[in-house]
């Protein structure tokens, strides 16, 4: 992501005002110069992607870790589980 700004500041000043700030060629000295200032584009660094190892470390001893593997691997779909639960609990008051 980049931050963009189309605004600029323009000002005509005496080149001697820039002495010690910007090195100017000798033919710019003792003359009026136009200064244009733009906002520098800055790249916003995104956090690095987490690896599986990092995720495992974050989950260690968490409630989420205790849920991993609760449902055994099978060929059943989520719809199969839904139907089973609805049949089992549809009569409960």
C-alpha cells in the first residue's frame, strides 16, 4: 500500500536561503529559485505472513488447540452433520 498526495508547495526564494541545507551549483547562487515540495511516497510495511510453526506456537495450550481433531476425518459433509444434529435435537423443548 502506498500513500499518495498530489498536493505540493511552491515558493520562490533567494538561493542563499538554502545555503547549508541543499548543495546548489555555483550558477544558482545569488539568484531567485523556485522550490517545489512534494510529500514523499512511503511504502507501508505489511506484517509478515505467519508460518504453520508460528500458528502452532500461538495455539499451543489454547482452547482452540483443544478443539483440533474433535471431528474425525470422514467422507461426511457438513450437511450430513447438520442433518444428523437436526434429527437428534428437533424434538427437544
